[in-house]
């Protein structure tokens, strides 16, 4: 499900399909969410979340995601996630495991 995100995988697929001049770049961006529950809902809709939800169930996944997001919540400000940003709200796939 997530193999195209691995370095070289997407480039190889495109090359096999006849594309040339293929390169991978990082595009900086931020994600903002109104509250932890919206964050959890949005996160649950992503492709990699599918695998986590298959392991622990959607309810447990959403609860863990919302709980993790709460520690970053500030009055009057949206939750802001910057992918890969240290100390910032980020994806929780490694934190949600079946025990």
C-alpha cells in the first residue's frame, strides 16, 4: 500500500512506464486541524493509516491519534502539523500497535 513512497520505488515505476527526467523533491507544507478529533479523522483517511487500522481497529487508532494531538493543542490556535518536523504533531503509525 505504501511502497511507492519508498525511495526509488515510484521513480522506477514511472521509468518502466516511459517517463523520463524523473526526480523526487521535498515540498514543505503544514497541515492544520481545528481540534484533535478532526486531526484523528483526517489521519485515519490516509493510505498508511489503513494498515494501522487493520491491526488495531479504527476506534483505537482514532483514540490514540486524538490523544497524541491533545498534547500540542493550544487555546485559540489550530493544531499544526509539519511533516518530519521534530517536536511537532506528526503521523502516529509507529505509536499505534496491537499489544
